């Protein structure tokens, strides 16, 4: 075989970028599922929305509101887009998801699937499905860095480190703080937590907002790497579902590790056997189901 | 099963091609069979598969390829497609039933994506162009299927056979066990039923009949394309079942007619159709969970003064509520 070790290393590193996005998305899915009992099919759509919020904020928003000079740059988008999408999530939860309390799981999946279709359809009407490049990559992140064994694009390194930090911060928030303790207690026994005087419905709504905000943040980070397209979320969410099945939704750290690992494997597959690169995650899922049906970090 | 229903169904089927465009009615029948097969799993076993397009599409490709390239007679080609869907159903089913509840939907969706990528990358499927120019051929060697009425009655026969089989399965003792599993899986297990085996058989039957629908579709339209295996098609069949009424025998058929007609009426709207489909999903889940047929049954029941069913069939499992605020 004429595949150099270096090529594998490079693709593995590039794959880590994707892996970090998988981790952020599956993290949000796991947190939402824990408290709402809903598998959020719209997660990919909110990721797409985050990327579009960054793109529109930079290129179009000023024109719409009559201030052509207004441009929301990348750094502001990193803050504002998740906030905006999170608020939208709060709205979605309060108007729709709330009404599913007590129904079978599958209705949550179907409802959020509908939401995903609406968002995706709306953007398909106004934007090219082939994708629009995001022109606002900060200048200081242009170029490459020498990592010793390879040259790595600065922006990708930034996105990787940033998303890892967000993942670890989320882990800390949930596993090590008081708020996280309440959240975990709410997952185990909401009635009891409510009886202790905590506003569980509010907690649930904010959790949903936080989860989809995380997806939007991943979307903003992805915008300068991939082109922004209405379908970018739909393709991603199915892979993320497979990641969730492999990792199991029980453990936060499990979700992070699984996401990163699979992103890397996917990248390496691009060098070793290119035709399988888009299916390798699903094949691994099938193998995991055979060997460890509950998932790598799952408890059923 | 109600005899009058059969008489009406057959009468409508016989007259339809003289009232409506035959190809359109054939499309309706293919999707109606697909939705009925899907409902066998969702409505009567309580399992939500989000990957049924894999069976529909794989069968369409297999039927198209065997007829066009290997020169199989039409009926054998359709059988080949159905068989492929059946085998795929065994593999997917064995994997998917290892996980319960909501994971089941995610697993089936992910597995179906493998089929999609194989169809996209392989050479025999024609990739993005799809498999085109499948000849309709002659049925039993002498009935020319290029004549649209001949083709129509052949499709009608396939549909009625499939629908009869599903109705028969649902009414059989086997079907009763499936319903028991849907209502209360632990209880069915404790009564000594091998729940996994029943689920697998239901899954394979549903996959096989979905394949029959897909293979027939490939012959009617003379092509198989990536749309047939796409996740959007999996979503579409869920919608048809939901609109018509989950867990009712005629619901999916009514739903399929509604959704297919909606698509053909609104085709001028481009991608706004996706938005409308999405809104339909949301409305159905929030306020219309019984579906058209389910609501009608409920109305009849109320008119006769019988007690109402508290919740639609698929939502029968009680579970802890997290917010009754």
C-alpha cells in the first residue's frame, strides 16, 4: 500500500474538526433527550440556522434594516447567532414541544422532523442548495501553522480548540456545578425536583434553548470551513444520530469522546478507502449494535 | 374485515382509470401499498422505522436492474425486487431490534443511509441519473404492459393482494400478539411470547411488502432513482400513515392518496412544498394525532354513544410525565 503515514495523520486531524462538531451536536441531543424525552430531529436544522445567521448577519442584515454599513463580524456572530437560535428554541419549546408532555417518544421525533422540514424548505427557497461561501473568516486566522509534523490551517485549529473548550465547559457545567446537579436530578426524577421548589418547566425550556444554541454555535464555526447550504444540517444530523447510537446518550464525556473518535476515523477512511468514507460511521454503528447493543457508554 | 369495504374498494379500483389519469392512480396504489406495509410496523407493532425508503428503493433498483440488464420477465423482476427488500429487512431488522424505543428510529435511519450511499456511488444504479428506461415487458408472456390499462389492472391486482395480506396478518392470532406487544411489551414478554422474534417477523413482512410496492413503482414509471432511497421518502411514508391514521387498516391508504394528491397539486410551488409538508407534520402531531380515518372512527363511535378511546393507538404506552405544569 502506498498510503503514507503522513497522509493518514493529516486526514485524521482534519477529521477531528468534523468530530468536534459531531461531539457538540450529540452533546446537545443528549442533554435535550435527558430532560425532554425528545430526540430533536431539528438539531441539524438549527445547526444550519446558526451558519445562516452568521452569513446573513455579515452580508445582508444591514441592508434589510436600512443600515448598509452594519456588518456583524465573525466574533460577534459567534456570540449572537447561538443566542438568537437559542431564543428561537425557547419559542419552539413553549409553543409546541411543551404540548407533547406525556405522549409517546415518537411524537417528539415526528414534530421536530416537521420543524426541520419547514426550516430547510424556507432556506431552500431563498438560497442556493449548492452552498454559499462565508466571506467573513477573520484575517488573523488566515494561513497555516506548523504543528511540527504537518501544516494545519489556522482557522481549523482555532475551530477545533474552540469547540473542544465548549464541549469541556458543557461537561463541567453538567457534571460539576449545582445547576448541573439540578439538571441531572431533573433527568432522574422531575416530580421530586419540582417538589423541592425548583421550576422544572423553566429548566426544561432553557435546556432546549441551550441545546439548540450549541448546535447553532457549531454551525457558526462550520461556516468558514464548509459552504453554507440549506441542506448542510440534514446530512449531518443522520451521522450524528449514528454517533449517538454508538456512544449512547447516557454519558456526556462518552458523547464527546465518541464524536471526536468517529470524526477522526471518518477522516482516515478518506485516505485508506475513499468510497467508504461517507458510510463508515454507519457501518461502525452496525458493528457496535452487534457487539455491544447498549452502545459504548450506554446503560439500558 | 368488513365485506362492504372490499366491495367499495374493488369497485373504485375498477372504475378509477376511466375517471383519473391511469399513471396517477398507479402511483397512488404503489404509495398506498407502501404506507399500509409501513403501518403494519408502526400502527400494529408500535415500532417507528425511519428507514423504510431503503426497502422501497432497493427493491425498485433490483427490479429495474434485473428486468433491464438481465432480461428478466416483468413478474420475475418484481419478485426479485421484493426478495431483495426481504433480505435487507432481515439484516436491518436483526440489528435494529437490538435497541428499543427511540433508538430504533435512529438505527433504521442510519442503516438506510448506507443503502442511499451505495445507490449514489455504485455504477449499476446510474448514480445521480438513476436507472432509466426499464421496459415494462409482457405479463405472462402475452399481456402487453405498455398498454396503460393492462398495466393498471396488473398494479391493482398487486395492490389488492398486498392489502389483503396485511388485513389478514392484522386479524390473525399473530397480529393479536403484535398488538399486545404494542400495548404493553413487558406484559407480552411475561406471558411467554418471544417478543424479539415477533418484532423481527413484523419488520421483515413490512420490509418485504414495502419492497413489493417499490418494485412495482419501478415498472410503472420505468425508472428507479435516488429519490426512492432518500430519507425524505422515509419521512413521506411516515407522514402518509400519520395523516391517514396510525393503526387503522384503511388510514395509510387514505393518507397516501392525500399526500400524493397534495404533491401533484402543489408541484408548481417548488420547494415551498417541503415547508407545507413540514407544517402538515407539525399540525398532525399537535392536534390531529388520530389522522383522518381515526377521527372518522371516533366520530362514528361518539354518534353511537359508545365510550371514546382515550388516546390514539400508538401513544398507548403510559410513561412518566415530566411537565404537567
